């Protein structure tokens, strides 16, 4: 068997006894025996050799050497005795039995070596395959880690560029806002100086204001219709003030000056008729104003880093003679400012100042918003960058680990391959030796048998010699299943010996279960999960475990060594999810076209850069027309008034600013009285509150009212011109009577403070009643910014209904301030006289109340 596997490859094979016997001759047998005799230690081999020499006439030189030289070099005498054939036959039988025993031992040793060596070679080959497999797996991880490193490196590079770009853009944007804010703050300082000069609360200051320019022909507002490239403009015929106003640098400030000087001119025109201005004065003012615009233009170009070539060269020229003043006059509007009209101009300047202050607040809010947004975006990008760098570090560590595993597996593969080559060489050598030894022992047995038979023939004896023949070994159960055990062996006699070799042992103990026992794989505990590869949009995180004991000899495999799971599966940028539409509300009005409303709440908030529609957007709020008939069609007489019979808390804000004029005030006062009388008071009907507002009269009062310093003490009524005439009551008649007794404040318009006061008054309203605020006004609020903030806060608690009166009412602003839909919350009155028309009064009543009583005749 061994020769089949090993020695056959070298051209060797194990021969059978029959083959050897056929080739064995007496001469070759004798030669073999004599050769064995030279290396034998058998006690009686000398006598046997002498007998063979005598019988078969072998070479005397060989025999002589053996006869004359003993085992220890002594000279011996020729053999005498033991020449009988029977004695020789017995000795040959003994020698054959010894050879047979040696052959069994050699066979068993060769079988053992064959099994163990082949097993070791198989294990080594499997180890090579295992190391190769591990190297391939590690190489796959190396490629994966390398891919991640390349990807993350690019992502980090792109993100760093985006971060640098974001920081640069933010710096430029913030710097731009700061630059504009600096200009606006400087303009605010200019206007504060103007306000100091135009303080009309002090008679001496007012007189000083009127006399600020002793060289001026008069102190007046001048309207030039064909100035400013035909767009018209209003200027102060007061060089000192006009010079200060011309130093305003921001577009916002100059726009407010232009707007309010025009309105001031219109208001002054109501007090006195405009007069004409001479063409000389007009030319002087236009030149002065033109020089100021040129200065601002140069400043603008220089601020923006533009080079201006002024061609400043020395010229030797004669001065151009002055133009001859024309004898005629160009008719131009001119309104002279008298001490009594100082208040008008002061209020305009207060509005200009507050408008610039609004711009400052807007810029500060914009700056804060931009800074917060920039900080948020930069923080997000830095967090992403930190996350990517952490992942990059993990993958670099993973690359090093996996590269080491690959190198270790490759090294193991090479070592095991060399070990296999060594085992293979050892196997070939030993198998060749086994074949040689076994063939030699078989040849020896055959040679001894040949000589034994020939010796019998020489004696003329016709004797049949029969050697003992036994069966193959029968093996009992092994004491172990692996790792080496023992087992009992038995065999029986097939042919009993007759003059031949004795039977070998029939029982014995042999080795078994040579193969090593299986060794199951032992693994380490799982490592911690790695960081997620993505913040969102489904990333992966992994963990691994190492091998403590590798599987051997068919032991249980290690199983999964790497584990990967999904993480952050949510979308990075997901818009919010809206709930289903609510039911339609009742109609907002009983007539004159109202609206029913339905809305959708947010079921799931947005994530990342996802967005959610504004509450009042069409995705979340729908309106549909209802009550599509006129209130007039329901009235038996159009001059009758409707009656509100709804459970509602109504706060009426009555504008008493000076812009109304005395007639406007009286008509607004009368309208408010009639409106409140039309409200049916009751614990389950209307409760009404009344607030009269104008605004601060002086610059000092304005600073108090709009101060952001909580330590400043402000008297809302005395300083800010806002009076709570009545708190909530169901005695609507008493509130209407109080309206009739009000005096006209005739100051500025602090609408924002009035709205803030109304928000506080709502605290005393009913929880289960609707809340509405009705604002009757004619002009611009002092602070648009503060008014927007106050209106937005108030709209979260009540509906705001606006009744703008007159052509100067800021409709675009009021549309921002009104609750939605604006068709249900704005009743435009074109002129103050229209406030006395019953149909217009009914329009306001039907807009404020959804449940009406139709009067009968």
C-alpha cells in the first residue's frame, strides 16, 4: 500500500512472494544467505554456512574468512558437527520465522508512518488552503478599507472646501450687514442731532429752530416739481438743517426724508397757502443740493474702491462771469414754516428718525439671523467633518489591521507550503526505504526457503515441508475515537506447520485512531460597533471578532467574524408630514362674502434641511367662499344698522394721531361710537374694551417709549399717548358714551405700543369666547418694524381687523398686519366722510361679527 503511494513514483513497487520465488535461484539464494552471514550475529550461523559450503561447494575464500575469523577476531577451527540436514532445516526455519517477524514489524511501522505522514501532509495542505482563504478575505477587507479611505478622503476634501467657502461667504455677508448698519447708525446720530434742533416742547428751542439760518430768506419747505430729473423733491429752505439732512448716507434714510418732507409739505399746505419762489432762489437751492449729491456720489465710489480720475491739472483761465439774474420769477410751491407749525415738522422728523431706527433694528435682526444661520451651517459642516475624519481614522486602522492579517496569512501560507514540501520529501524517502526493506525481507524468506528445500533434495528425502499460515488480523473496537488508542488483535491458524516455520503470535495489541481529535474554533467577543458611515440616508456600521483557536482536524468552523448592520436609515433632508385636513369651519361672516377655513397640522416634523409649509400657506390652510350675498340685500332699509349678537371679546383701537386732522378725528370718533353701540353686550354675547392711541409728542418721550432698556421708567399714557379707556365690559352703551367724551390727542402714531397693550388686555378676556381687535387708523405707524412684531404676536391670540381710512393709509403694510384671509380682516374706507355711511358701518360690523341681528322697520 505504501509503495503504491510513495515508492511507485520512483519506479519501485512491493513484490509478492510468488514473484520473488520465481526469480530466486539456488545461487542467488546462497549468495544472499552468505551476504547475510557476513552481517549476522546468529550463534549457529557458522555451522550453517559450513554446511551450505559443503553441500553446495561455495567459494572457499568466503567460507575461509568466516571459518578462520570468529566474531571477535579469534581464529576458529573448521566446523565439526551439526552437519545433519535436520539441524540445518530447523535453523533455516528459525531464520525464516525471524525474517517473517521482522517483516510484520516493518510493515506495521511503515503503515503507521504512511498514515501519520499522509495525515500531516493533508493537514498542512489544508492549512495552506486556510491561510490562502484568510489572505483572500483579508485582501477583500483591505480593498474595502482602501475604497472607504479614498471615498472619505475626497468627501473630507470637498467638505473642507465647502466649509471654507461657507465661512468666507458668511464673513462677507456679515461684513456687508455691519457696513450698512454702521452707516444707518451714523444716520441715526445725524437725525438725533436734527431732533435736538427741532425740539418744539421748549419755546426757546423752537425760536432757535426758526432762526437757525439768519441768511435764509425764510424758513420754509420748498417743493420743486421739476427737480430731481423730473421726479420732484421737497427741501428745507434752512441751510443748516438741509446740510445735516444731506449728510445722511443710507438710501433708507434719504428715502424717509424725501417721503416725510413731501407729507410735511402737504400738511403745511393745509395750514397756509403755498407761495411762489423766485427763480434765483430755486437755482441756488438746486446748486446747493446738487453739490451735496455729488459729494455722496464721490463717497459712494471711494467706499467701493473705485478709482476716479478727476483730471486735477493746473489751469490758467479767466473766471466765467456770473449769470445775469432774470427779471421774471418761476412759480414754485413754497410753504413758510411758522412757529405754530414746528410741531408738524418735528413729527415728520420723529417719523424719519424712527424709520431709520427700524432699519437699524431690521439690520440687527438680519445680522443675528445670518450669524445664527452661519453658525448652524458651519457647526453642521464641522460635525460632518469630524464624523468623516473619525470614520477615516477607523478605516485607516482597519486597513492597517487587515493588511497585517493579510501579511500574516500570506506568511503562514508560505511556511506551510515549505513544511508540506519537507513532509513530501520525507515521505518519498521513507516509502522507498519501506519498499526496499520489505522486498529484502521477502527475498530473505524466499532464499531461506529455497535453500531449505534444496538441502532436503540433496539428502534424497522426499519430504513435504509446510510452513504455518495464519489469517489476517481481526481488530476489536478501539479504545478511543481519535488522538490514539489501542485495540486487541486476533488471528487464527489456517495451515498448521509440518517441518516448516512455527506459527507467529495469534493475539496482540495494536495502535488505532491515529488521527488527531477535532479542535473546534474559539472566537473572541464581538468588538464595539464602529461609527455609522453616514449621518442619514442609510449608512452602515460594522463589528468584528478575532480567532483565539483556529479549527483543526475537521473541528467546528468559526462562523461569522464580521457583522454589518444598517444605521441612520432616515432621510437626510426630509420635509415634514402633514396630517389630514380638518373639517371646514363655520363661515366667518353672515353676509358680504365670508370664508370657511380648514387646516392641516404637522404629523411628523422635518429633518435635516427639510422644510415644512408655513401655517398660512395653501398646503396647510384652505379657504372657500361662503355667505355669498350682500348684507344690504338682507336689510329692509339700507340706512338701518346691523346688531352683533356673537359671543366675542372685541378690543377697539382708535387712532387719535395728529395726521387725522380735526375733521378726521370727529368722524373717526363718531364712527367708533356707533360701531360700539351696535355690539349687543352680555355675558354670553359681546364684551368690549376701548383703547385710544396716538404717540409720543417729543423726542425725549419717543426715546423712552421705544427704549429696549428695561430700567427706563415709561408712563404709557403720558409719554407714549396710549390710554386704556375701558377694560372688557358687557356694558357696550357705557363704552360708546365714553367714546363721545374723548379728547383728540393729536400726536404721533404709536401703533405698535397700542397693539402690545391690546395683547395685555386680552388676558382679562374669556377663554371660551372669540377674540378680535379692531384697529381704526389713517396713517403710517411710527415704527413699522415694532408694529410688525407686535401684530405677529397679537395674531397668535386674536384676529386683527383693520379699518384704514383715507388715501395716506399704508395699505401694503396693513395687508401684512391683518389676519388671514385679508379679505375678511380689512375694510378700506376711502375718505373720513365715508365713516358716516350706514352701509360702510354695516360692512365693519358684519366683518367683526359672524352672528348678526337684522333690524326690522
